C-alpha cells in the first residue's frame, strides 16, 4: 500500500516536471540562478589558475631557452 502511494506520488511529480512551463520555471529559478552563483564564487579561482598556468608555461620556455643557450656555449 505504501509502495503504491510512493510510486503514484513519484509518477505525478515526474509528470509535472515533464510539462514545458514547469521546466521553464525550474530552468529560470533553479538552474540559472545556481549556475550563476557557482560561477560567481569560482571565477576568482579560475583567474588564479589561468595566471599560474601562464606563469608555468613562461617558466618552462625560459628554462628551455637557458638550457639551449648553455648547451650551445659548451659546444
């Protein structure tokens, strides 16, 4: 009896979610706001990660240039 009640409740919830107007409401008020909030909180960290990545690439290039220059001076 409880299983049937739970199944009916879940089926009715899923039927309501499948409706286009309810999907639009969920997208607007739940998904969009959640994504915007998460991106606002993560944006400074993404900028820092990009800066660190660029610095690492520059460091690798400078080390490579130094190694090439050092090798050519020994020959």
